[in-house]
C-alpha cells in the first residue's frame, strides 16, 4: 500500500501534538499493516511527551492502546490475515537473544524492563496515534466479537494492567479488595474486581468521585485507612494512584496476610511500615501487565458487558485538545482518539 497518512507527532518535549503527513509504512516479513481505528492516551504517554521517561529521541509518535484491522500482511505471516480486528499492546517482542529472552518469559512490562533490545509499540518504535502502523504479527491480539474499537482501546493497557494485577494477587474467594485512585486505572479496577466477585471498597477524598465509585460498582467508599479498617479492612489494596502517600495511609486498613499490588508510575518515594509489614505478613507486589492470555481475559469482560470503560472520544483533528485535557485531569476517565 502506498500513499500518505496522518500521524500525531510530538516534535519536542512539552510540544503540542500535531498531525503531520507521513508515508504509509510497508510491513516487513513477520509484520502486519494495521488501519488504526482508535487509540487511547495513557499516563505513560504523558511522561514520554514531557520527557520524564525517555527511550528514543524526538520527534515521537506515541500510542500503545491502539486497535484496528489488518489491511496487509508481510512475508511469512500465517497467524493473521486481512480483515482481522486486532489490538496492539505495548510489548511487541523481545530481542530473542539476550540472557533474559533466553529464559522464555511471557511478554510483559518485565520484558520491556529487562530485554536488551525490546520492540515496544509507541515507545521504541512508532505507535498507534496514526492512521496506519506496522507491528509484529505476534505482537497483536485478536479482538473478541461484540467489542467496539473505542472500548477495546483503553483495555489494551489500562484494563490489561488492572486485570493482570488482580490475577497476580491470587486472591481467595470473597476477598475484600480496595482500590486507591479513582482515575483511568482505578475506575476499571473497581469494575474488574466487582465482576470477579470480590467485595470492593474505593478510597477517595474527592466528593465528586465518591458517587462515581458507587456508580462503577463499589460496595462502599471511605476516605482513608482508618475508615477502611473500621469498614472491614482489605485483603488487597490496588494501588492505581499517581503518588504513594494515599497508599501508605490506606495500609492502616490492610488485614493480616494482606497484599498491596502496585501498578502505574509514581515518582515519589514509598514509605514501607516495616513493623506492620513483618508482624502481619503483608506483601507488596509489583505488577505491570502479564502474558497475553490475561489481556484476552480482560477484553472478554468488556465484550460481555461486565466491564465498561468510561471514555471521552476525540477525533484525530482534536488530539492536541485531548492531550491537554488529560494533562489537566479534565477527562473522566480515559481519552480515546479515533482515526
């Protein structure tokens, strides 16, 4: 396929996102060309756009919550065909040669952090904020029937993140789950935890988010760790906030043998109450995605209607506005750009 497409380009740190014409890429052997239909704006995109996380020089085309349909396949591709509806999560593949890759781990953010040369959509290579993108065929997932592109997009990272965290926590039936941070991740964490059959508590100081948390399915809403303890405590605290202080406080309500699962990115230090941690056999678990089978589960919940991302949809011509509103915290709860 030849011709030009539009891509959202960030020319330098903190610059406005602008649409530029670029050649439509050609799929190399093992790759597919995807006509992008929607892509979410993730918190990680903000850090890279502001150069707080840096993996390659500007200009950048970001986007690792992209979905669309395959319009061309490269040589040797047998697992995907033209017309397949697919998602393109961040981790396409590892290098396959370094010591980490030789241990044959599932593709996840652990691959991104430890592979010598990973291929990461929208990070080390151009992402899905464009009309078209090429991607390793094995770095795509088939979308289930019944899921819209707009709902699938935020599930590729935000939904994947919280569902993988719940899975990694390995909870017992009827466990009590507390979600800290009612934003892009947290609003999905409430829904996934509830859909999985857990008792869900939300922690927020924001009055307008209290009703939102209940509307999302939370059984109760409290303001801090003391209130959490008085309300029955938590077997698991899902840390989706952008800073650690609220989680330090929430741990006051963590039950014996309870767990804190951390996801997302925060740059402040986290205080660990050592005596309480040891005395109660608490666990603090890092989690950022997992194998693709967990992403397929996450997509399945959305396709069945058990989880519904709360999104604001922007046309690609309004991507600069979408980015500015995400930075300002003025989107409830995820921004999705259509192409």
